[in-house]
């Protein structure tokens, strides 16, 4: 382990992450152990970026990682930071930024591109609860977000925390849902360009059940090809683990089986 100054030892013995007078100009270099902590924290992100589908394991890691990183920052405030935008500037050997995991949350949403919410407004309250809690924990853990005060950096972190809250609520609402499926039918009005990228394949579906207007629904290519305009579309509706109804569009007749969500299948 690298030699640590007396002041840093005193800081470590105190309340980690709450040193308001920390001088970033005296930041020491990370030890090999601390560098390994940083690299390990990136594993779930790398797995997702490279397309490894570990299903529930990868999803769980990605959802809890921001909370783990906040703990890491609180434990080693001189070495790690969640500060995304720093107008003041750090010295060359300043804290390592460990907030990269926030930047790939959109990939989790991509996994669920074939699932739609009946009413997105029901996502607002649980999203705010998770997002604000994560933001407060992160700001409390990270001295770089408070002194010197960085309004732009805090705003960026708040928005990312709220986005992670949305991702968490949406993913858990779907993956933990064990409610029975309710199948209703509607008619296909139009289809998107069949030469579009796979995540742009959509069906314009007429009103049905709880949906009172025309909506575009993302579908996998096999469903896109099997339904013709004015043909029947089966909408598979579930209550949601968090009581936020969601649905997918399937070819008719649909009598059960896996429901494609993207990279994951719901059974």
C-alpha cells in the first residue's frame, strides 16, 4: 500500500465522505487495491456494452451499482468521485470518476423496448422516490459535490439519479411481475418501414381495452412480419409488480409462452 499522509489517516478515521475542508490539491494516488475496486465497479457496465446477456444477474448488478459506488465514494472520498461536470477542475492525480454506470442506463431500457406502459404517469411517484433517495445518498457521500459547490455538476447528477430511478422502477415492475396475462385484440392500422433498424419496427394499433387512442408499439421482427395491415393484433396485458400495468403486442392467436422484451424474455 502507498504511504498515506497523517492528515489522510485522520480523515479516514473520521466520518468518511463528510470532510468539508478536503483539499483536492493534496490528493494521493490510488493504491493497486483501490484501482481494482474501480475496475470491478465497471464489470456490469462492460458486460452490457459487450452484449453479454446474463439476464437477472446483470440487471441486478446494474440496478444496485450506483448505490454501491456511493458507498465506495464515501469510504474513499479522496480517491473517487461521482462528479460528472467539474467547472473548477481537478489536479492530474485527482479523484477517479466512478459514475460511468449512470451513462449506460439507457441500455437497460433498450432491453425492454418491446414492453409498453399503459399510463406512464403512474411511473412518476416511484421514480421520484428512488431517484431523489439515490441523489441524496450520492451527494452526502461525495464531498466534491458540495465543496466547492458545483451547481451544474449537482444538476447533472440529479438528472442521472432520476433517470436511474425510472429505469429501476420500470425494470422491476416487469421482471418481478407474476400476474396472469389478459389478452385483448385490436387491429393493425399501419406498419413502420420494414427496412428500419430493428429498434424502429413499430405497429400503429387501434384503441383497445384501457387504451383509448391509437398508439405505436415496438415489436420484434418476427411479430412485425407476421401481422398484416388491418389484421388482428393480440395485446398481452399484465398488472405489473408495482401495480403499473404494461403490455406487449403479439401475433394472434396468442396462447401463452415467452414474451419478447428485447434482450430478455418474460415467461
